[in-house]
C-alpha cells in the first residue's frame, strides 16, 4: 500500500468518524486535526485503535503522542515507520 493509499484511507476514516456531514475540503495532509478540534483525546484513542488494527501495527511500539496524530501526513509517517515488513 502506497503513502497515497494510506493517506486516502486515513482521510476517509477521519471524515466518516469525526466529520460526518461536514465539509471535508480542508482535510489536507497538513491540516491540524487536534488544534482545529476535529479530534479530541477520545478521538485520539479511537484513531490509534483504527490505525493499529487496519495496518497491523504493534501498539507497544507506537509513540502515542498528539504530534504523531496531529495531521494526516504525520499519521502516514507513523504507519510507514511501524508497518511490518512485507513477507
């Protein structure tokens, strides 16, 4: 899965779970999801759960901090850094 595919999937998840019915035109790769209020602390937990499940990431190896989930680009980088190597 490419970076573009990961970004698209994450963007679709955020739009469906946190922006249902709202305009998602501003949801670019560098849009601040936390400062904008799109994702709060509970939302971070939900997003972490989604990312670890979908991309089969080891939860105990992820740096759980807001900066790693602040933007779609940051989430993509986190996934790419922790994704298991292809077999």
